[in-house]
């Protein structure tokens, strides 16, 4: 039974994108949409958006570099370590929990380093991978996307995103300790 499921999953993953592509093109043909022209127009708009977000992207990447380079990340980890160790949270996952809301590439670096050090099948490796998939680069998203469309007051977006990140981190730790 498991071999059947594995084969079915492989077949589905192989054919998923071509089928979705055919469905989109088929729906466009039925509605008489000129797919190529619409695609080119969307690509032009995407390029313009890309140009508009570059200053915000540079600003957030510079802030992240300052955060890491100044030692603030290491200082934050040293403050949190004594609080979380008694709860069974491995201190090795703290850099991911602190870096992921700031930077996707920084979090990827933390995860890669952790996977190389502890192995992908270790408890820490599983926690790092699960955190990577269940959280978002909150400050990056808010800075780049809100900045590119001119939103100056995020209101409830920042607290809601940070609560979501916290829930993803706690869930990753809890589920990984339960399953692995």
C-alpha cells in the first residue's frame, strides 16, 4: 500500500505543473483571452514593481546585516537560552526562531548550517526545517510590500504576523518533539 501511495505521489508531483498550465491555457482559450499578450503585459507590470521595491529591499537587507554583524543576534540568543532550556527547547533552534521573521536568506543560512552540523534527520534538523516552512519573513514582507505601495501605518499587520510566526515556531517545536 505504501509503495502505491509513493508511486501516486511521484506521478502527481510530475504532472501537477503541466496539468495546471494546461488548465489555465484552456480556460483562457474558452474565454478568448490572448494569453501571450496578457502575459507580456503582466511581465511589464512585474518589472515595474520590482524596480519600485529595490530601495526597500536594500534597506531591510542592510538592517539585517547590521543586526547580525553587531552581535545583537548572539546577544538575543544568550538572553533567551536560560529561559527556554528548562522547557525542553533546544538552544540550537533559537537562531532560526530569531532570524526567520527578519530574513529568508539569513534563515536559510541558519538552517543549512544546522542541517550540516546536526543532520537532516535529527530532532534539531527537523525543527529547523519545520520552522522554515511554518513561518514567514515578516519584517521583510512588511518593509518591501507595504513600502512599495506606500502604506506607512501597518496597524494590526505587524502584531498579527508576529503572532503567526510565534505560533509557527511553537508548533514546530511541539510537533517535532512529539513526532520525532
